[in-house]
C-alpha cells in the first residue's frame, strides 16, 4: 500500500520483481476498509496476530454508525460502552495506523501483494500536533454562516409574520436556547412539520447560534427533516423482529397505495413514508407508527383500513 507511514513493511518487493502469489513476496501488512465495530475488531485481531494494519475510513473519525446509537439490539447494551474500549485500543495499538477522512481510489496487484491508491481529503488540523483540546471546534469557520452581508445584515430571512411571532414566543419561553437547542428544533419541526431553511436563518439571527450548527444537529437525527413533510408521517419499523415478521411487505404495499417511495411525500401533502430502525415495539412486530400512534401485528390487507383513519 502506498502510504507516508514511518513504519516500513516487513518485506517490500523490488519494482521489477515478478509478483507471484507465494510466501516469498507477500507483504506483511493489511488494509481494513471501514472502521465500524466490525472493522475495528478485525484490525485489532490482525494487529494482535502480528500484522501491521492500516485502518481506513471515509469519515474524520473511526467508529462508524454504531457510534451514533444509544442502545444495541437485542440486549439493549450501551453502544458506547461496547465501542469505547475498541476505540481506545485502535488508537493506541502499535500495529495499527489510522487513515481517516480518506477513500480508496484504486487497487491492483495479486493476493498477498496489492498496491492500493488512497485519496486523502483536505484537513485543517495537523494530526501530529492534535491533543484533543477542542479549541479548533470552538473557532472553526464552518460553524458559522459564511455568507457576505448584503446591507449590513447577515441575511434577510423570508419568514412570515406568523413564523416570526412563533419563534419570538418560543425564545421568550426558553431561558437557555443554546443548551435547549434540540427541544427548540423539535418545537419548530412540530410547528412547520419540517425545518425550513428561512426559519432556521431567523432563529440563528435571533439567538446568535450558527446556522451550520443547527443544520448539523438537524441532519444527525432522523426525527428532523430539511424537506417538507406530509401532514402525517408513516414510519415502518425495519428492526430485526419486524423485518423477520414481514415489515418489508408492509413497506412495499404502502408504496403501492400511496404511489411514493420511502422518504417521499404524497403529492397532496397528506402522507410522508419513511423506514426506521426500531420503534421499540418488538413484541408487536410487525409494527407501523403513524405520527404518535403505533399499530402492532399489522397485516398487508389491513393497511388501507388503517390509512383511512387519517
């Protein structure tokens, strides 16, 4: 693998040496692509076995999707409690080199001797000097709206009078908007059925909280949407229990009835269809939730009757 690592491979063949899949010309290092829970465990097992491991991920940090979870199915174990030891071990292991914020561009060679071309994305932090102090996060320009003011104002949000009245009343009720940003966004989402950009701009202008930070929070949680949603949101559970019980058939039938795909909204603005990982009703599998009402043991032939209630 082509890398700027200070650690040389145990054996690197000459450029003109024929690449024959034999013991004599095998490279003593391994590339693990993806640093989720499986990638980290694979890297640790290989590193403990004596291989030098390059653990690559396209994100700025390792951990994968599991780092965004609270609990894990079916034991309800804390996700970070499971992951944290592996995160620390990967970062400290002498036989593991982290290659984050990078993508694999090309692979050639033969088993035991591959050349891997990696493209690293631009970073503004020197990893060799980073101590995790967090000062870069505080002063990061991307947390602020980089938009030149037209007439001295940061921007001119195109909000209606009703929207401004709602935001102003909401801010008067919240003593610590920055600390309660999540609940504020929930109220805005409930009011507008999504998070309109112009409303977020007005909220940012009134509170001083960077728009980029609001969007970062909004895009992290599936409960929020930056696109208009329907009057009613249909959530089809795709957790293990519901999937085994046939929730995929329910989703297909709903797509046929509503003439939309998952993540889309009907033309009349009545329904938005989405899939979720789990709604915590495994005993009622397969389950469907419409707004705040949950329906258990749902059968395909009963979907239209449920929809007629809304």
